[in-house]
């Protein structure tokens, strides 16, 4: 069972603000989502090796420098910027 | 002290690869803000990270050099937290399958500090808090790190310091990091708890984040140990929390409240595949490791007869050790070479950075040739010393400064004549010496050395001068 406290905790970790009146509905929804995901627990999988499920390993790149993007491009989608920095509201 | 310190360290070491861990952006330090960035390292949706081969290789070397087991199979995980230094709101790290585990580092007192694990991960961006805003620079975001986690085996502040110094030395020797604390390429989180002496249970611990100098680490630990001891003395409890050290006020303060307690919700990074390391590769890397500082130290002391204190100074920086070894090739007494380096060359490379680079004008081969002149009896120690100074000034071989006629020293008769002259020409010094001022002998000796153009043997000359002055009473 997902509790209201669980939802509040998740919201806090995700830095989301949730209104009191939304909380019950969200808790119910979250419970349904978890229940749906739980379906997978029914699968018989004791024999499966999960270390490497896609049978791929060591997809690696050489340590060779590729030119970076122009700063203008990098900052293009920033909501706020100043002197070449991304700007966000102060967080301590 | 009635409490015993129990401490473990998490050390972050920035790897000196050319590129970031998941993209081809440069890792160079100090570029203009946000100019070493691309869509991958600023975490734009739809981008795919690709692991840098060199990061895996360097981490394996770090593991082997600290006596770790290397995992044949490991993987990357997402560590979720929301903070502007991480544009994706998660850091790609390793959780339950680190690349290296179960190693140790041995301290000079013989105690082994266990290394729980070494894993690879990406560094976060840099935040500058100013004018009520936070300025974000992602140049450092995605720079590869290894995190070296120790067991809570450290029992004193000195041990903590030596542990970090040893890690730094080892990582520099194997060339995986420059470990410059002042540039942040080596930084530590220090866990601290106290317990009554004799107790085997652990007390409640606090963690001081991001120590980036040995001085501050020592001071922060001292402060935190006394703070906890005071609490315990008063019968109060230590709160488990994360602290930051305020340098200006020499105290620690809590970083986050309880409601933000760590809850990283790790899960496998689905964008990156398994890392497999074959035994063949591990063996190959093991064979490639250079001689490490501890082994070098033992060899210098036991085989070359270097005193321990001097051997410690020589092995501390790999380039110094290499220089010493080249300059001692074929030399009868390597101690002479050690003395030249420690007594004379070190005076010209005073700070840590200069010793680390050890970029001096004189080639080790020229130093060796100079010491060989001493070995063959052609010059005496004092001429070696003064010639070395000139060679260091100009980077030229000994032959440029010592004339053929200067070699071979002076015979007994000449030495006696020089001493007689010295006494005759310095009546005041003779009187001072006889009056009890032993230092006055130096001016007599200086006269002899000068007039023999440095060829006289200073030890013999001094002996003879004392004899003659006393006889003149």
C-alpha cells in the first residue's frame, strides 16, 4: 500500500509541490501504478542471469576529444542565463 | 583520551583522461564556463552516453595498485537526486556491482586500511552562489571520477592524513590522476565517530563533505572529534548528519535536514551495457603496473642503503624517484646522489607542484657523471658540491666547470703549505679559535678551500688546521 507519506516523500525528493487536496487522488493513482508494475513479480525467473540481460557488453569509445558545442548552443534552451552561466534560483 | 576515533574515508579522484566519461568533451581544467559541454554532458533528453574505455582501464589500474579484486562483471546505475549541479537529476555511478573491491593500503605503522570498493562515476557541475542566484557551469559535469571507499579502519587523524597521502602518491605513480587537491582532482568525505576506548561497537557517525586540502581536513577532523567528545561527555547523543566545514570559523555545520535524508533510489542505468573484464586483461594490467612507492622505499633502504627519512623524500614524487634512479646508475654510493638531490636540488624546487613536475635544468646523466668523478677520486666532496650548484644554474656538464688540473685533489705537502698560509694570514681567526670560538675555524678553512680552488679535501684540511693551530699555542 502506498501511503500519503510515501507520496509526500517522493514529492520532496523530486522537489515537487503538491496541494493538500491533490494528495488522496495521487496516492490512489500511485498505488494503482505500483500494483500494475507488481505484475512482473509473478514471472518465473530464478534461472535467469540478470547480470547481462541484453547480451551486450563493453560498448566503449576511444578517449579522443571531439570539439564541444558553442556556448550559445549549449545555453539556447536555458530559461535564464547570465555571463555564460545557467542561472537558477538560489539553493543552499 | 578516553574516546577512540573510528573513521572511514570516501575519496574522489578525478581521472586524467582526455575526454569525459560518457562523451568526447575535453576534461581540461579552467576553461571558460560552459564551453566544454555537449548535449550528452548537459543531460539533454534523447542523448545516449557511451563509456570511455580509458576510464575502465584507469579504474582497473587503481584497483590493482591498492590490492583490490577486479570484478569480471560490473554495471552502471543511476543515483537519483535533484540538485542543479546534475542536469539529468541523476548521477551515473555504480551501486551494487563496483569495478573493484576488497583492497587495502598499508600505513607506515604497519596497519592496513581496508578498501571496501572503488567505483567509476561522473562528476557534477560547478555551482557558484551569488547575488541570490546560483550560477551553473557544466564544464566539470561528466568528468570521470573514481570513488575509493575505505573501511572504518582509521583510528587517528594522522592515519587519515597518511592514508590520503598514500592514495595520492599511488594514483600519481600509476598516472591515472594528478590528484591536485587545490584544483579539486582529489577530495575526501570523512566519516567520524567516537567510542569509549576498549569498546568494539561503533558510535553514531557524522560525515564531513568535500575536504580539499590536508590542512583543512586535519582541522575539520580535530574540530569534529572535540565536538563529539563534548557531546558524549555531557551525556548527549551525536546526531547522524552530513556536515560542511567552514574554513573561516573553523567549525562544522549541518548541510541538510532530516527531511532531505539520502534516498537515492538507485537502479540500473538502462542506456549503458554491462562492463566485462577478462582475467587476461587483469593479468596484462598487473604486469604493466610500475614499481609502487612502498616497494621503491623498501628497495632504496635495503638495497641502496638510503636512510629511511631520505628514501621517503625520494619516493614521494615519481619524477624525483626516476631522476634519482637514472643519476645513480653505476654510481658506487647512491647516498651521494640522494644527498645531492635532497640537500641541493630540492632547494631549487621548493613547493609541491614543482617537486611533482621536477623540471630542472640539469639532466640526471650529468649528475651521474659528476658523482662518478668523486667515485674515481678525481674530485673531492666540496668541489662536487660547488660544481653542482654551477651545473644547476646553467644545466651544463661538469667538464664545463672543472678544469683537468683541478682534478686529483692536492697532495699532503701542498695541503700543509695551504694551512700554514691560512694561519699566517688570519691571526685574528687563530686567536678567536684559541679563545674558544670554534666557528673561527671556518674562515681558516675557507682560506684553504679558496686557495686550492676547491681541490682540497675539506675534512682533511679541517683536521690538519686544528692540529696546527693547537700546536701554535
